[in-house]
C-alpha cells in the first residue's frame, strides 16, 4: 500500500518552469471558467480537497506551461482570477487531498482532471495505465496509489467566449399536442448524405446543410431528438476491440459539445446548427446522460469527478464507501442528492437552454435522477428543481422512466410537466401486429394514450411518448425481417442486446428475394407507422425507419460507427423505400389535418346528447359496439374505433376538431369482412388510408353498412362525410 494513503498526496514534478501570473481571489460563483472581457475567473467545487492547482497548457493541450494554486476557498468552492487569461486558454486541474478509498476519498494530484463546467474540450482521451489513480494489476489494486502523471493522455478544457449573434433566430415552441419526435444521430445521419460536403459529414455543420434540413421538414416531424452530443469518451474495452462508443452514453463533459462532431472546433458551429433547424420550424431536443459517468467503479479511471471529490459526486455504499452504488449498470451512479451535484446538473440544463437555445431534453435512465437515498421519489430534489425552475419548466422534459436499481421501473410515475417513453406501447403494438393472441384489450388502452398510466394529476395524453423502435433495438425494417438478433460484429458472441424483441421475420430470416415475403414486410412497416402516427399521445419516429433503414439485424449497435450498420444509406434506396417515405409524409399530414388524432384530453366517454354520439366507440367486424364477450375473446385480432370530435365538452371545440374518424386494425393473417358502422350525422365514409393500397389515386366513398374486405394484416382510416353529399353506388373492395 502506498505511503500516500490516508495522507495528503504529493504532487508530480512540474514539467515547465512557471512564468509569472497575477492571480487574485476572484469569486466562487459562477462555477467553471468564466471570461468577463478582462480576464477569466476559475471556480471549482470540492468539499474535501485540501488544495487545488490550476494547470495551464499550450493551445493544443500538449505541453503543461504553469501551475497556479487557486488562492481562495469559499463555501466549498476553490477559486481564483487570472487577468492575463483569455478565451482559448487551455487548462485542467490537479486536486489535492487524502487518498482513502475505504473512506470514499480518491484524491491524486498526479492525475489531471477536467473541469466539470468546461464549455469546450481539446484533444481526445488516450487510454493508458497512467489514467488510473491506483496501480493496475497489484493486489488490492484500488487501495494502492499511482504517482505517474496522466496529463499527456488526457483531453483538456478550453476557455470560451460565449458571444454569438443569433440574429432573427426564433424558437419554434411547438405545442405538445402537435409534437412529433424524430430520433437521430448527428454522425450517422449525414455520413453518407450526398448533399453534405465530405468535410462536414458527421458534424453539427452537416446537420445544418439546407438539403438535410429541408428533408426533415418535408417529413412533417416537429422535433429532432439528437442522441448524446455532450462530450463523451470511448471505453477502453471498446478501443481494445477496435470498436467505438457510437451512441455516446458515457458523458464526461456536461457543458461541452462533443469535439468529434465539430468541423470547426467551435461552439458556434453547434449554435449555427440549432439556428438553421429553428429557422425551418424544427425543435432540437438533446438526449442527456446525467445518471452516470465513464469513470466506472473503484477499478475505473480518474478523469474528473472521482479526482475532484469522489465522496460528493457519486453514490457510495453507506457502510463501505470504497464501493459504488450501481443502479445504472455502468459501475457508478451520480449523486443528485448532493446540493452541489444537483446544481451542476441543473446549471448544465439551463446552459443548453439559454446559451445553446435547446428546446428540450430526453433523460437517459431518468429514474436515477429522481432517486433519493430511500429510493425513487416523485418529490425528489431533481424533479422539484425542474418543476419550479422558470427556464427548465418551460422546455420539453422527457424521461426514460427506468433503471436497474430496486423499484427502478417507474413508467407513468413521473410528476406533471413530464413526458415519458412508453415501452408498454412499444411491446403491445409489436405483439399485436406479430399476431399474438389476447392483445386487443391492452392495445385499445395503448392507442388511447395509456390512460391507465398517465391519466392522473391533470397529465395530458402527450405525456405518453409512443414508439415502435428507437436507437436501442431493431430498426423498423429489421423488426419485420428478423426473428433473432445478429450482433456478432459487436465482439460479444451475440450475447449482448435484448433477445425478446417481439419481432417476426415474415417467413425468412434476413433479406430475401421472395416477392410475397417482401410485400408482407412492406405492409407491416406501413401498419406500424400508421399505428404510431394515429395513436393518441406523442409519436417518436426513429430516423431512417421512414425509408426502411436496416442494421442487418444488429439490435445493439452502440459500438458500431460504419456504413455497414449505423450510417443511413441515402443513395441506395429502392422504390419501396421511396414509397414508404411518401406514405410516412401522408400519415403525418393526416395527423396534422385532424386534431381528433392528437387530442389534448383523454377520452372519457363524453356523450353529445344532441347528436347522440360518444367521443370514442369500439366496434367489431359486424360494425356493432364491442361486447364484453368480444373483449374477452383471445382470438380477436380485428376491431375498429370510432373517434368522434363532435362529442367535445362545451366551449373547447376547435376548427376541424369535429371530424369523425374510423380506424380499423386487422392483425389476422387473412381477409376480414368488416361492416362499416352507422354513425348519426353522416351517410358516407371516405377511405383515407389502406395499408394494403398505400398509393391509391382516389379516396373511395362507402355507405354505412357497406362491407369492406380488409386484407390480412392491414390498417384503414376513414373519415365520416356529412349528410347531403352523394354516396356513389359501389361494392366494397
């Protein structure tokens, strides 16, 4: 065991003769490195440190120039002011204190650490044993002490000038009931896009290219949700296997854009991307990861928080603080019960809203953020902070409402103001279209915004974020093309990723030339997309699903950064792919045209006595209201729902909201003869969508009582026409 254990650790030898620097006390607030036009104030929180050294480097971060001890300590914040520092100054910290892992303290000033509030990073992490605060491979390894300098292998922080001219940029502020989320990846979306210059592909600037923005707008989606763009690292085990951290769920800099996505190395590039998307009326939502860091458990590296104040930043086992609470499955859990850590997270969120003009956030493993020492708490510090904050309460907040800790599954339990990913919707819709028995009753609940989960405390249907696919799992094409995952390229012998995908290959595993199977797959894609867009709640579409993007059966592509698996193929699209894009655009246009498809209130059996109509009526293939016997029949796979906008509470009817729609879903493998129901106030049904005839040139009309032969595994949407219009004589098709 090293002599430094339990004692103040000695710093490494300086690499350069220090030059003179005028340093004054400065201020403890704001935290981070703040340029005020005359100099830079440096402030770092650490409750247990004994000394903090500011380390200055050359412009590339290669050579350490000077170490300056921060001269003042106020309210557990170390701070100092350098009048000769400027934007562009490259820096890091060495934090002194006791190295007592068994007490939760892991200070080691031989290890350069990043500023948690750094607005920009320089360079990349180079994995080396020097990055670890202990001696790898030794007995009781993490209790030992390593004196080697880690600075040559670390990225560094850069002081920024936040000044940026936003000009006429205006935030879209899309209402929740009109929101359609489009989840994508900055790099994978443009790496193969022919309109993006090669030097901008995979960069923030590439996503701002006019043709890219125009395409996103043409789909009709309202909000782009970007997989993590905050600075992250690539895990050592991935580097050793020649893989990478493609998704980016290992954040090390909560204020800094990922340098890998920048063509210019400036934060202005990110802001310009946001400005271009806003100019097209498109919101920008960030997927953020505040639940853990890449420093891992007691055997992880010392990169930032572990070396600044391990006992404050992480949740440690109360009786044995040498070890970390691992509710995230990644080795550590960020301690949002600590006021300064909570401040860091909320400061970060406010920074992205106020400085970067972000419109909302999707929180990875959000249950972690709501955990207090006693478990998940709807009134926990983080949730209360967001609710009362005048900035954060005004943007979109989306929770991934689960983690792997005790009581970690909390779908529907987040407080008012939050939306949540609804995996029950995903699983139910997948199982239904796969043909599983007994799914109709639950599907009915999921189609109507999962009121069993969200209809409480005044929450609205938009609180349910409905999705069929997401970055984690199969793409839509693969969902209908593979029974099993095919993750061999990940180097884990296909053991990683979910095995229960509720997928169906339609008759052949993987790609096939069989025209019948291919036709069924295309119809199933349309069924999934139409179900998603026509369901109550907030739809989320995975980028590329609108044209049949494939990952060749890989359902855990977190480590794949290549054209074979994760980069979207814009030039290799077939006629079927292009037709699917047009079909998706049509679905979204219909959702926008008919507000009854995106109600801001849950269906409640409201009855309009004048017209004798209800807001929602479930019908069977006979065109009659479903009976309890029908609901209880596990073999039932075909049903309809009449959504009547005329049955609105007095005073809230909006233009167009009085439409009456009939949605029919048939998961049988064969044709079902469906009698179109009679509804007062109308005498003809116009067919808007039939997933078996995706690009028909007409919108045929049918009378109530007509029989429509619904193709096996297909979906239809009709709108009721007012009385007085002629009904053409025709037989059902």
